[in-house]
C-alpha cells in the first residue's frame, strides 16, 4: 500500500487536517483558559476559518482539475 503523503494531494490534505486540528486545539484552550469571549466574536472567528478552509480545499480540487487528474 502506498503512503498517502507521497503524493501532492495527500500532503495537501494532511496539511489541511493538521491546520483544522491546531485550530480546534486553540479553541479548546481558549475555552478552558482564556477570558470570556463573546459568542459573536467566536462565531466570526469560526466562520472565517471555515471559509478559509473551504477555499483551501476548493483550490486543491481546482489544481487537480488543471492537471487532468481524476476527482
């Protein structure tokens, strides 16, 4: 079985998942140790991050289409 990190696509997906993990850990640390953050600010932060990750994963799909790879 081939290592998924040997391909560009696998590496980009791994980086995306690692970024999501770091963000989730940061949110957990903020909730546990940080000062009270308002729901509006937290909602804006999460929505902004989700939009960023959406663009990231769409760009991976577009790159694959440009190279002629199967989706």
